[in-house]
C-alpha cells in the first residue's frame, strides 16, 4: 500500500483548495450544494440534504477510466462506439429550439438546488420557490411542438412509428457500447469481435421538457436519448440537444454471430458452440476449472449513422425482427 497526501485549505466564503499528490483541486459551495474541480480535471456537482447523509453527485469531463477488453488472448484493445460531439448536430436553423432546451435544463437545475434547502427552516421560501418552478417547467414552460398533418402525412408518420416499435418485438434488444476486434476468428468460431452491450427498449412517453400533440418514439441509449418525431430526430445528451433530419439518416441491417455468455433469449438461433476460455487453436484452456461451452447465436444487427457523426449500433436477439425493421423503415422513410 502506497502513501497518500492530501491537505485542504479553507479560504472562507465557501471556497476551499484541495492539495494532493495528483495536483491542486478547488471547490465552492453552500449547505446542500457544492461544485468541485478535481486535480484530474472535469467538474463534480454534489447536491445533498445536510444532516441526512443523502446526496446526489453529477460528474462531467475529467480523466476517463481505462477499460479492459473482454477476456480473449486474441482480442485487441476495446473501443467505445459513440456518436460525434453534440455540436455537430446543432445547425443554425435549429438554434432557437436548441437554446430553449438549454434554458429549460438550467432552470430545472436551479429548481433542484432550491429544493435542497427544505431542511433549513429559516430559508423555507427557497424550496417553495423551487417547487413552484418545477411545476411550471412541467406544465407551461416546455418545448411546444405542435404538428398539423395534411393529406396522408399522419398515416406516413404512423407507419414510421409502427416500424420503429418493431424493435420491441425482439425478446432482447441491446445497444452495443464497446467493441474489441478478434484476430483469431477460428478460435472464436466465426465471431469477429467481442462487445459490451446494454439492454434497451423503446417507449412512447414524452420527456418532461417537451409538449407535443404527437408522442415521440423514445430510444434511450447509454450516452444520449433519441426522440423520433414526425419531421426530425432530436438527440439529447445531458444538458445539450442536437437535431438530425431524416434525409441525413443512414440505416443498415445485417446479421452477426455472437458468443452468448448470458441467458439465451427466447427464440434465439444457435449456430455453434465455443469454450468460454479458449486456446488459439480452439481447444479449451485447461488453466480454468469452470470452463464451459458457450452457445454462438445468430443475432440481428442495426446501425444508425449520419454524415454529422451519428454512430449507434443495436443488436436484436431475433434476426427476423431486424429484417422486418429494415424493410418497414425503408418503406416509411422513402
């Protein structure tokens, strides 16, 4: 165990300097709210209820943790699958919508801070103001997107919605968040890469900051949320918003062989088997006692890309669902 050094200097007026081996950090705050600039970079905001031990921490920026590739001697370093910076999706013609969203998010943060003062009786007026602001943000001060359909445009949008919702018919649907290429495909029975993934499911529930007469299709992803509306797609990433027009959206549908280490989804197509820990020649690695045979499943693969840098990859346990989604989207978006 190594030595650690840390010293905190209180400068008064709620400011503090933190000294450690990694550098100098700064913090400022009041009871219930503190902003910290760690020595490793980034910003950390802490919301708390003094005296209760209850707190909420929101971090941004800073040094990213190194991520190890999935266990495989022939796998390369793992890479994140993520879209470009949100600024790439903020064209001038959408400035008003984007700025309004930013304003709503800032007001919502203020309301959260004011509510934290509920445990300080002398400042009882602040949480009341925070509650009133919260109610206004969810009833009056929202992005008002009202659509009026002409001719058969409403029917076109309903077809688009029905196409996207086909995804929910798959027993399991994941977003592929990271990948590592595999050089020895023979040892991995045809699987060309190892991936990390997260379960997802589409919904029709509008987020708090939008009021519309046409509920969007909501695709919740790890780093952002995509809202599918009649005329465009909104990309919401933390406190920022971007816009993507449908004529810029590229959709590709395919199949992939996946070594399934979790429970096999209902209806999955098993095409092969592979040892969990395998040598380069495909034989089981005898260094591991609990080495088990894993099924290799044939899954559907969906990629959403755009010239601006959209990069979303979705995997479905049902190949049929992916194929029907591709056919339905092509018909709905033409």
